[in-house]
């Protein structure tokens, strides 16, 4: 006779464990201590086996019958319910160990092996290992779009819209890794792409007036602070490069005979090698700062250690000490200074773009430009250096 809740509640412990059958192999085992366990007998490959379904009342009669029917369906499909149960436990345990943090660390390791720049890796670690810490312990396949959006909105509300936007991209990269390695089914960041408020785009503060720019260059010469910072700043402007590219400049990157500086891909924003013809003025700075000590490679090392880079704020701090505000000029803005002045004076735009290491969207033009512009850029870089001298010397 099938079991009922009444019969189960009335079943009392005895001197020995006993069973109360419900049918279809399902029975309730009443133990001597009064606990009641759901179990099911079945045959698989001509062998009798036993399957446990949990303890009553944690598992109700209705739930136990459902588990029994599921087991019988597996048997009908030729599968062993006990083995399927073990596999389900293993899968659940694996998913519990496949947390966002573990996959984020795997993603970061992959990016390190690809040779991403130290500054890029620093930002990725900040996004994924610091800001995304609320997601760390969560199984990645359980994280929802709403969960990620809540995290990003909290950052956005603090005024860091750009950070929220870039962090969404970093989190998305982790989910894409999980998807392709079969540890997640979807990327929940895709659905919230348009839910974030776009960041306000701010141009780098730059001096584009030739007279004011000349005044800045004159102030460089009169600056009484740490001289190597000014030398590095002047070299950055002369070469139209980014501050980080100059701070990390090493001896082995320079061919003094050919007068060229080759920045390797791992130190370039677009991950492409960049060759820079060096003007006479740039060569003078190199000769004045060339390290002669064995083991010292940096052209513009830190004052603290000749094996460490100048700090990220070194250039801007020097200009603040000269009296220039961040709204007037920044080290990153000097590329805009060069571009604006050279374009206004009628220099070839493609040459200017190539000198700034801007990538042409047209693949054929990009290949052509790399092959033919070096000689022309050599003249452009010298013209730019001569203009800088002219601006500086004409300050009243």
C-alpha cells in the first residue's frame, strides 16, 4: 500500500531498522534513533543497487516520489541513477570552484603571457581583482546581468563613468573566456551595454598657440628642479610620443648610427612596433643622458633608482611647479600640440599621423605608409625640432 504523510508520522523507531514500502522500489527506512531515510532499490545490468534520496521531512513524500520517477526514467534510458547522481555532485562541486575570481586570474595570466604593457596589466588587475571583488566568490555561471549592472552602477554613481565603462569590458573578457572553455553559457555584460551612462569625453589639456608654447619651452630652460625630468619632457615633445614610451626608453631601443628609436610592440598602445627618426636636437638629449653604468638601461631613470622608471606624475608635477595648471597643459597633450601646429602650417597630414603612430584603418594604406614614410618623417621630425627652437627663441 502506498505511503501517506499520516503513516510516515506514525512510524516509530524499533529495536532494529525497518522499511515501509511506497512502491516502485521506493521505501522509507526507519532507523533505531528515529531518523527516516528515503531509499530506492533498483536493478542495473542485472545487479541490485540502492539509491538514497535524502532524509524525511527534509525531503517530503511528494519530492521522494519525484526523485523515484526520475531514477526510473534514467533506467529506461539505459543510465544508472546512482552514477548520474555522483556526476551531478561532481558538476555542482566543479561549478562552485569555478568562481569569477579564479577565471579572472586565469584571464590575467593569459594577458601577461601575451606581453601586454605593465600599465595595461595594472589596470586590468585593478578592475578585476579589486573593483570586481563582490563577484569573486560567485560561481561564474550563476552571475546575472542585474548583478553586474548593480556593481557597475555603484561605480558610475561615484562619478567614475569611464571606469565603469572600461570595467564592463574587462568583466566581459573574463566571461568570454569562461564561455569558450565551457564554464559559462553566456556573457551577461552584453545585455547591459547600453544601460551605463556614456562618459564625458575630455580632450587632453594642450597648448596649441605657438607663442604660449614657446613660453613653455623657455620655462623648461629656466626650470631649476630635477633636470632629467625636463630632458625627458623635451624628448617626448621632440619625438611626438606618449609619456610612458619615453619613461621606459632603453639603450637597446636606439640605433645611434642610423639615428632612429625603435619602440617595441609591447610598449606601444596599439601593440605595433614604432620607428622614430631622431632629429639633431633629440640626438643631443640622448648623448647627454646616455647611461654608461653597466646594467643601467633606462635613458631617463628615476632619482630614487637608476633602474626604475620616472613616476607617472613626474612630467605633470614639474609643469605644476612652473605654474601651469592641469586645465592648461598635460604631458599627454603634447601630441595634440604637435599635431595642431604642424597641420596648421600645412605639413602632410598622413606624415603627421604616421609620426604619432596612429593606425590607418585601411590595411593597404597602412602597409604602404610603413614602407614609404620613414625618409619623409625624418625631415618632418627635424622641421618640428627646428620649429620648437624658433618658438622658444622668439619669446619676448
